[in-house]
C-alpha cells in the first residue's frame, strides 16, 4: 500500500499546486492588478479552477481512495496517512457532486464581482454591485441544490468552511450567546463612557505600518516565508507553508484599523506557517476550519493585542513613535482601545458587540439563500437589522452592506466562523494558561515564544487533519462552548466599566 499512498500524495500535490496558482492570481487581483484586468483574470481563474476540479474528481483518484480505505482503517486513526485518506475521501465525495461548468461559472462571476464590489464600495453605490451579487447568490443556490441530503440548503455552504457543522448547530450556539451579550452591552451602556478621542487624530501612515511590522515580528511572523501588502479588505493567503502572506489597510486618522487588523492577519499567518512540513501539498495544509483559523487571528488581535499586559510592554514604544499620545496615560489608552460602542463596521467593532455583526450576516445569508429576501432589498434590510441589533443605522452603503468583501468572492457561509472563532479562541486560551501559568507575565515582557510554541504543538502542526469540533475536543476537553467566552467578556468589561 505504500506505493498507493505515494500515488495519492503525488496526485494531491498537483491539485494543491493548481490551487496555489489560483491563490496567487487571487492575491494579485486584490493587491496589484489594475481594474481593467478583471475579465482576463476571471478567465484565468476559471481555467485553473476547472483543471483543479477535474483532477479532484477524476475516476482514478476515486479508485485510489477506494483501494486505500481498508489500509487506512488498519492504521492509527490519528496518523497522517489515515487522516489523509479520510479527509481526501470526504472532499472527493463532495467535489464529484459539483459539475465542472459550475466551477467555471463561479470563478468568472466572483472575479468580476470582486472588481465591481471595489468600485461600488469606493462610490458607496450598491447598484453597481447588485447584478453581480444576484448572479453569485443564484450560483450558491445552485451549489446547495447539488447536496439534497443536507437538512438545510445553507448546510452545504457552511460545510465548506466548517466540516460537519450544521446550520442548526450554529443557530443553537448563537441563540445561547445572544441574550448574554445583549445583557452585557445593556449593563455597559448604563455606565459612563470611556474616552477614545485620542485614537481619532492624524497618525503618519508609514509610522503606523512600521509599528505593525515591529509587533508581528515579535509575535513570530517569519518574513522569510511571508510579506505584507495593502488591500481594500485585509486578508491572509498561503501558497504553501513557506509562503504565507498578509495584507492590511491603514487609516490616516484612526489608529485601531492598522494595529489590530495587522495583528489579526498575523494570527492567521502564524497558523499557516506552523503546519507540519509533511502536510504541505497534501490538501491538509490549510487548517482545520475557518473557525479554528479565526480563533488564531482573534486570539492574537484581542486576547493578546487588546490586553493590558501587552500594552504595558508596547505602549512606551507607541508613544515614542507617536508623541501625540505622550499625554495619554496607559490606563486611559487601554480603556480607549476596548471601548464598547455599537458601530457600523464589523472589523472595527469592539469585542462585546462584534458577534452581533456576525449574527446579522448569518440571518441575511440564510434569507438570501432561501429566496426569502431579494438581493435588491438587501441594503434596506441590512439597515433595519443594524438598528434592531446594534441601535445604529449606517449612513451609506459603504458603511453598511458593502463593507465586507466576502459576498463578492462567493463566500456565503463564511461569516459565522468569525463568531465561532471568538468562542474557540478563549477555550484554547484557558487551556494554554492552565498549561503555562506564566504566559501573561511573559507577554508583559514582550515575549511570545511560549504562547506560539503551545499553539504550534496543539493546533498549528495538525493543519487540516482533524475536523474543528474534533480538534477543539482534543485540545480543551470539550466541543465549541460559548461559556468561556462569556466569562472572559464579563470579567474584562466589568473591570473596564466597573459593572
């Protein structure tokens, strides 16, 4: 069977390489490609997508997997080879249900859609993006129809990002979480608001960029295997574990965007750079799921980056870079970066209100997929739900329905992973502190080796070997659970707002 395993690895390496080529084209599209290149890029991505899909669904691959199943069953179920057969079989069985034509149509529609989204967002005009979103939603409905065995059409989309997670599971988690977060926000709203005006002033963009680079270098980001660029919407992309790139954006008059956006993307990149080398080019190098990925980015952004110990080390350096903060005491700065105030923009939302942004998007996506909401009515419904959930109404489309890039790329089914990632981040954090009680003191000294080492050992190295619930259970002893996150939020904001 060793020969067949070798054949499987060779086949998967070629599929992985094709996907990586597509990822490089996608990275360029969002960073350096001129707007006029959209149609040509759509054709290129469609070709790469078709070739990768044809190889991923070939009868030869199917037969190879059938031949290997008895052998895999005889192995340690957690071994690389057993997991390789299991995960590849799962992916194969899902991919063969999707016609190649759909893959091509989807690649072309999303490439043009992303370019239209950039223009629509810059002009704050949903009508520019509307026909593209209508096409993308129709294609997602078509995709869901290829999987009639799922309980809900949204399950098929969610499953691409969170293997074996059901829409009903996510709703149940959110239903338990929502009232607790609303209660916390209500308690905070009854207290005097903290001042964050010092964050809203001119900050030199180059100095912001350099400070962000300094921070993530200390985190452990390997610049020999990565780089950072600007993008309209920050993202991380990996072309194998030796080339994991991040992007960020810089606001000239608001410090939080670059600082916390850069930390967030670095969290993703550290995961990508930490996968075991033997999993590279196997299809297992991408991580357990988007929620597990988000647990890494949200951990570095929030549990580390918005913590008092972190700024006890880094704040003097930030004041050096930006002397205008010289008169702002550390305690005031810490409270300011953790200010709770319902806002329009998800990526700039505080920890207490962030998940409500996600719950809104989940409801919108399900409604569009079910056909209960027409795309033309999405901006109006978005604003209604923002008022209902957060008590604010976006003043325009750019700060409302057009703020996120995800729908333009066809990533319907993705958003819930952000909130799930928040929950997983605290579960992992609690276990990590149990194992390493002095980590907080290390962070106060600007040292992150123990934290990163623990994550590498328990999460990163496994790549996509385990399903998300499986991995969380193995590491923490329980499946995804909102209770630790609620405890964390309550403790943190009780101290900041004296609840």
